């Protein structure tokens, strides 16, 4: 009797939730739900293919599967090759053109952090969850996007709409030069009104879902120091100075003491110093030679830099240069910066886009979507389009352990994410 009462209560709650949806949107829900087993099979097909960023053949193989899916939905598809010297697999682009509603750009990526030599199990289902290479970052999100589009196509809701899709092949390690690697994405952004990106959906500790309309930059800096070498007995003297290692430490400590502020981090990840010190960026390795009785002649530090707005970035870089220039006696230092991902600064348009997506989630009975703290999310492709159009990210599947041996996905989140996305895309394109 108790079980029956509980079932009735759940049915009434579901009916109330679906009551917020139009008849057309209810058809989208039914279409997504009817495909859930096939959606999981599609995810398994792509996850079982290793597509680490540097495995160009694997990236292309995953792209071939998704291209066939998009072809079947009436999209015009194109494979964008990268120059051979970039050593990247390329990108999949798909477009539909029409004159109705907002022009949308949907973003995913084909590559994962798990390269060919990875020992992580490709596919390991366990009840309501599945563990594997890139299941949540972001092959689950790719399937969420495709299933939403499939439901819209089945309902005839893609007709006369402008929807562009890009699946990049190097999101985890963007090819260089960056201008070439992201040229196709920027071109699509300039021809669109809004962007939706399908990186993994995050959850609060209490269970509520979050998405992002602001993300911090990702880049780095290299500090190079030179100083007067000499016998260690003369260190600290007017004649010999302090050496390169002390100068590097002075600079780092001044960064720590004076620069810390909200939404800013500047982590030194590697330091080497001695009579000789070198750092190789491509292999992320440093080496040094030095003796305890010799004042260090060279030091090098490689670090990470993340900020929320271009203005914050320029201000902090200027202050870092000032600190570097105030050298100890007989020492000299220089600092250089590189930006891999531009910041996605918070905007009213982005906040509004997230609020509207949250409304679609609530209307579907899944609860609100909150704004994620930018400091808690890493960088992503959406940041390359954010300078041109409002964009939100984190609309994919839910999981945990991204980039680790324990990356896993909540299977039910594919259906949930696809329903949310289908409803929101439908409303944007009417």
C-alpha cells in the first residue's frame, strides 16, 4: 500500500513537471527517452576508440562515427584538416541553414587526455555508472548533443533553423599556431548568435546542477634569471650578489605576497637553478647542474596563469613585470607569457542565457541550473567563441574523476542532458 502511494505521488509530480512543457516539447521528451538504450550504445562505440589528442587516427575514427550521425540528421558535414606539422587530427563541422529563430553554435570535442599508451580501461560498465576513457570529458557530452538534435530532427523542429556544430580534435591540447587551430570555430561563432557547449555537467555537493557562463583563461609564464657566478663564500656580498636562485625565490615570494586576488592564480609548476639550468616546454622537463660551493648563475621557472577578464590579465602581467625588473644586485630576470585559452568574462547576456537554460531544466522537472564559480572549472573551447557571442558550457553528461584512471559517467545523465538541451534549442530556434 505504501509503495503504491509512493508511485502515485511520483506520477503526479512528473505530470506537474511535464505540464510546464508544450505539446511539441513533450514529443521531444518522448523521442529522447525512446532512444536511451541506443544512445548508450553510441557512447560505447566512441569510448572504445582511443582518441587521445596526439592519436590523430583515433580522433578521425571517432569523428567519422559522429559525422555519419550528423549526416543522417540533415546536416552538411565537413572535415577540417590541420597542417601536417601541427600533428593534430582535425575538426568535424556540420551546418544547417534556415531563417527561423536564433542562429546556434553547438560545441563538443573528439579527443581525450588518454593517449594510446594509457592503461585506463576503455569501457567498464557497473550498474548505473560506467568508467572509461573520456566517458564524461567529453564523449558523454557529445552524445547528449547528438541525441538532442536527433529528437528535434524527428519532430521536424530543425527545419528552417540555423544550427552549426563543431567537434574539435585537439581541445585537450590545442594545436599551434592557435589562430589556425581555432580558425573554423571563430568563423562559425561570427556567423552565430549564441553558443552552447557540452562539456561535463557539474553538481553541487547537495546534488544541484551547475553550468558556466564565465571561465578563467589558461596560459603560462616562464621566468628566466641570470646572475654573477662565484665562490659560495662570497654570497650576499656587494661584489658577488645573491645568485640566480635567490633572485628567482625573491620574485616568486613577491608574487605570492602582493598579487593574490579573487579569480587569479599563478602557480609555479617547475623550477631549476644552478650553474646551468634549462627547461624544455614540449616535454615539460627541466634540468640543472650546480655545486653547493658555487653561486648559481642561472635559474628558470615555468608556471601557470589564470584570470577571469582581459583587464585583470593585463593588470597582473604588468605588475609581474615590475616585480621581475626590481632585481637584486648582479642579477637580471625576464618573464614571458603565453595564453592558451582566452578568458570568458562574465556578461549579462551570458547570465541570461544560463537563466533561460535553467528554466528549461525546471520545466522538464530536473530542477534549476546554478552558475558555477569560474575558479572551479578549467579551460575549454567555449572561451574561443565567448569574445564574439554569449555562450554557456557544462551542458553535457554528469560524471566524476575527469582526466584520471577513475573517470566515470552517470548513465542516466545522458537522457537528462539531452532532454534539457532539446527543449532549450527548440525554444531558441522558434
